[in-house]
């Protein structure tokens, strides 16, 4: 089964009906594209003050130990 269209009384396409596997794949690809967009925005807006994830975890662990 391929993509099907729902039409109004004049034959104008008003909606799309597609298999769930095709829909899920499309959503997954859109989410991937969104992640790429966010990454590109973060790189563009980087002012040089960012730190690595490893450094961030190190700081968090040091703060946790200091609280205990």
C-alpha cells in the first residue's frame, strides 16, 4: 500500500493516508533533521566559553562531593 489521498467533493486533496511504517520513518527523519539544526545553531552561536561534556561531568561530581 502506497500513499493515499483524501479528497473533498471537488476532488481537491485535503489529507494524506500512509502506512504507519512510512509515517514512523518520516517522523524519525524529521527528528534527526531537527537535531542537526539545533547542533548547527549551537555551533554558530558558540562564543568560545563552552566546555566539553567530560569537563562538565567532572565539575558536577566535584560539587556533589563538596556537598556531602
